[in-house]
């Protein structure tokens, strides 16, 4: 399951004074994407581990594998994110919006529908982190990695 973050990214970028070149804008947009992915993964990991303690170790292993594989992109994005924050700190309302987005993602992952198999939330949590560990973000969003200079 993928975090739908286009509106959130647009909102984040509107609050920052970005460099004028298209290349820099791509880098900063990519940094915002990566920041959101890391933020969401960490927040969802906490919720999944609490709800399904039996998969907590696998979640931690999958996050560690993803962060090792994408370390260069994550580190570069973190530097760019800190530069954006220093240039124009985000208002509290945006931080609250991030939390609401995270709550919505958690609801999507954990909601047990009438037609869903038992423990569908556990299955979705496992898949969410296995996808990251398996390189799904890099495969499906190569432009983010390219803009961060980590093809």
C-alpha cells in the first residue's frame, strides 16, 4: 500500500523558499517525498508493532534493510529537508496534517472489512514493510532516487 502524498508534498513545497532552477526543485521535491516515506514508515512501524507484536522483529528488520539499501538517498534527502526547514520552518498546522495523514494510512492498513481475511491488518503491515525492504519504492518511483543523485 502506497501513501498518497501528492497534496501533502505540494503543501510542504509551497511553504518553502525553493531555488529557482528546475533541477533544484526536483531535488527538493524528491527530498520531500523521501522524508514522507521515512516518516510514514517509522510511524506505521510503531503502530503495526504495537497492534501485532508477533511481527515487530520482522518489521524492524525490513526497515533496517530498506534504510541500508537506500542510505545514500535517505541521507541526501535528510540534508535537503533540514535546509528547507532552516530556510522556512513548517507551521504547526502542517505537522498536525502529517499526523492526520499517518492516522489515515494506519486506518487503511488496519481496517478489517467484512470480506477481508482474518488478520488482514497484520498481512498488510507485513507487506508494507516487505515492499520497502524489497526495493518497491526505488522500482516504482525511480525519479525520486534519480533527483537525489542515487540512481
